[in-house]
């Protein structure tokens, strides 16, 4: 059995609707430029607040994709 190697990038997605939408935004945006995405791990959730109201949900995501050597 052959092993594999993966890169991991950390992204922050945002949404004015929910944390789930924020995480989805991060992954789907990254899919536009990264190939062979494997695992997305939400590592932090936070939000911005303005005048006592939630303005923006933010999800910090570690995203792995298969390493393709030079």
C-alpha cells in the first residue's frame, strides 16, 4: 500500500446567514483554485458584532488537499 502526503491551508469564510454557510464559502471558494480537496476541519467559529447585532459569521477552516510534487 502506497502512502500519500497532503498540504493543509487555513482559510476564513464569512456569511451573513450562518457559520455553516461561512464554512461552505471557504471550501467552495478554495475549490476554484485547489485540486483534490480531501478534508475540511472547522477549527474556530466567531462573529463580528455591530451595535449589539450579529453582522457576520466567520468560520476558520483547515483544508487539506493532496500534495503533488514538482
